C-alpha cells in the first residue's frame, strides 16, 4: 500500500492491474463520463492541463474514498486509464496524472512472479 507511483507503470504495461483508492466526488465523476463520451466522438479530444479552477473541482479530504482499477496510461496525453467497479463500465475512463496524484490515498500493486 502506498501513494500511486508513476515509476511503477511497468506493472500495468505487463498486464497487471493496479487498484487505487482515491477521493470520489459525483460531480467530478460526471466530468470523467462527459470526457469519455467526447473522446468516443472525437479521438483528438484532450483533457486540458489542470489550472487552479479545475483543481478546485477535485475531491478532497472530506470526500469518500472509492476504489478504481488502473488499466493503462498515456504518457503523451498525461492520462491514466481506469475502470470503475459498477456494472456497465466496459470502456476505460481517463483522468490527468495530476488528478490521480492529488486524489489517491492508497494503492495496491499486484506483482507477478
């Protein structure tokens, strides 16, 4: 258990999932859904680099913790690809690296032998 470390992305590249507990906010979740829909229609769409007003929408210490599964990343776009635990989620959502770093509280890395 630890904070999310981007240096351990090799595990994800090798096909091993990473489970991250992160602060969750319903409104912020809606923005992740909205971007997933936008990206499906326009593959060139990109999440903006976060500014102070965007960071204000990120969940903080008073928000509940929620588990997500990190299934990929895109260094060029600085995005983490993640799946949610609820039904009907077959397409990974995306968030910027900075958001995951700011909202993650614990991480479980599965390492192969």
